C-alpha cells in the first residue's frame, strides 16, 4: 500500500496528524487514543 493511500484511509476513519518525527509521521485516533507511526517512504512492505 502506498503511503498516501494509507494516510487517506486513516483520515477517513477520523485519525489526524499528531506530530512529525525524523523518519515517521505519527497519526492518532481520538476515539481510542492509539497512535500509529507511518514511515515517510513511498511504499510499505505489505
């Protein structure tokens, strides 16, 4: 899955950008409080 597709899916589920890291962006789900690191690479290994 491409990074952009993953971010669109997270945003559609209600997540938002929590902060930028050095190599990853951190997205947070406000309903559950869980945070997900998203690497800044064009494709993921899955």
